[in-house]
C-alpha cells in the first residue's frame, strides 16, 4: 500500500550500511557520551553525539541520517483505518550540524533534508537551528536566530515552558528531542550574584505543531466524533505587537534550583474558535509561575506552579475561548536499583469560573472536570553495558479515565548505529478526552540512525 517512495528509504539505509567500518577498524571510532537524555537543553536533535574537532579546520561538523517507519495498530497491525492509509510514519532524514567560534562569538547551524512520504510535501529542506551566540558584556549574553528553547522542571508536562512543541513528532516516534520545536527568537541572559535572568522575544508568534488531521485524527466537538479532516487555524497577524515575550529569573542556592517565570503571547494550540470565519484561533494568554528542584532522599524532587490567564475570557462565560486555570506539578525521580530508574509526576489543573463555562457551553459534557488530575510514570532500565535501554513513559488521568503509553527499546551498537523500536498507544472511556480521542492513532514504529 505504501508507494514507491519507500525505495528511497531503503536505498538510503543500504548506502549507510555499506559505509559502516568493520569492527576491527578503530580509526573512525569516537568516544560516546550519554545518548539517552530526552531533552538536552537548547541543542539540536542529534547533537548528543560528540565529535572531535578537526585540527585542520575550526568547524565542528556532525552528520547523521535516519530512517523512521511506523504503522497504525487500529483494527490490527498495519490495517486500513480511519485515515485511509496504514503508515503513521515513513521518512528519511539527513541532518548536518556545523558550528564554530568567530572570536568571542559562536555560530551554530543544523540543516535537515527530509523525505516524508506521509506528508504531502515529500521532500523538505528544514532549518532546525541557525543562530549566533555573542557576549555583549561579561555579564550579558545574546543568542539570536532559529533556536530550540526550553525551561521548567516537567517531564513531558509543560506548565511554564510555553515555547513551541511538535506533537506530531512525538506521536509519530521521532526522537524525543524533536518534541521541542524551534523558533526565530532573540534571547538575552543576564548574570548577577543575586539571580540570573533569561529574556526571550519571539517577534512572530510560533504555534505548536498541533494535531490537525494531517497525520493523526482528533475529536471534533461539532461532529461529536473523531475526525481526520485537515484544518488550518487562524494565526495572529505577523505584527510586532503580536510577538511573544517570556522571562525566567533563576538561581541555585545550596544545591536547590529556584525559578520564576512569565509569558505574554497566545495559547500555543488553537483552542479558540471564530464563528464568523468558522476557524479555530489562538486566544491571547498571560502566564506566571515558579518552580523549585532539589535532591530529596535518594532521588530528585521538583515542584512547579503556573497560572494561565486567558486574557480574552477572564469571566469564563465565553464558550469559544478557554478559561483561565491554575496548574500544579509535583515530581520525584529515584534509582530504585542499579540501572533501574523510576520517575513519577502528579499534575493538577484547576479551571476558573467552571460553572460559567458549563452554563454557557453548547456541549458541556465535552469539558474536562474542574479539578483535572494526571499521573505520569517513567521507568528506565539500562542493560548490556548501557547499550540497551528499556523504557516506558505513561500518562493516566483518573479524572478522564484515559491514557497514553510510550514504550520503547533502544540499542546503541557503537558510536555510529542506533536502533529503536517503540509505540504510541492511546485509549480511554470516552473519545472526547485528551488521550481518548487519539485511540485510532495508536501506532508502532522502528527508527534507525547512523552517525558519520
């Protein structure tokens, strides 16, 4: 059922295979750092593989190619389903990362060529990162350009991190780093003995890569059922007044990390609706929050709070705009036995003016509960001298009785080859809940990456 473009993936994988050095050839072997950090802060996907800078060139160049193949599990493995196709992912990605210093300035670029059979735009040239770091003063640094931004303490849960995310990447089995999308931003960091300050300005609003029917279905309140009809939301005008502003004030004292956060912009997903144009919209949003992270007992604990101020519906009586809400996150991670780590989180969302929301909504049953609880667990087990990693990340909401499971097994053969087998499995009692709506999008995938 897959088209002949699959041959492109096969040929690419074959070319990579024949280029593999023999096991006895150690001339091309490099040291291998930790490959399993899910979110290396503000780095390009794939840059967790180190390389030794050539003595003859000031450039540090990293190259990888990757093949990702996935299929829906609905109605049986690789059977036709709601979307009229059985492939959830079928792509070949090439990334070149190059960076170097120009005096005191640092330049970094990550350019990708993506052959994507699932996407209508089969061959795409993508700029993952393209930025310059420069120290304006001893206590003030600047990063400008296309960059990946991240902060906060949550694991796959984002209260104060309101930078763009790519949920299509997460659901399809791409590397976890791709959940953090990039944006064209300017970041200033001020260092002081009292506290450090990050300030980020994104001149043109950058939304999440949200689920819109292109790859995965979603629940449509208008039809009352899961839909695969593609839609495009109405984004804010590209004016400077519609840009995004975010700050983080942070400090570590006696091993305890403290942070305060602020954001002014828009909801990152199209949660509003314009009845005149008949399109989803991105309502205006302010956010304030704080976090703390510290060692506790034999593990690490974190706590985070945030208040999302829905600027267009503070009274809560507009059914076409989301209500303001309070959010709290508590987390703890500990190594239970050698090589076996367990991390757990409790996430609580409290909707303001809930009675007004229900009273004015034409479909009150589709709203989540006023006090919405979500529990997460991540279990990771390292074997074969840390080359084989078994992991499972799970979301479960007792409020909605729905779940999302991400099992995967990763094998790092050497500094070049990485193999992964995993899945994205959804379910729930109702198809209108956060995870229940994606039940027909459940899929399994395999991913092979080769670093040159």
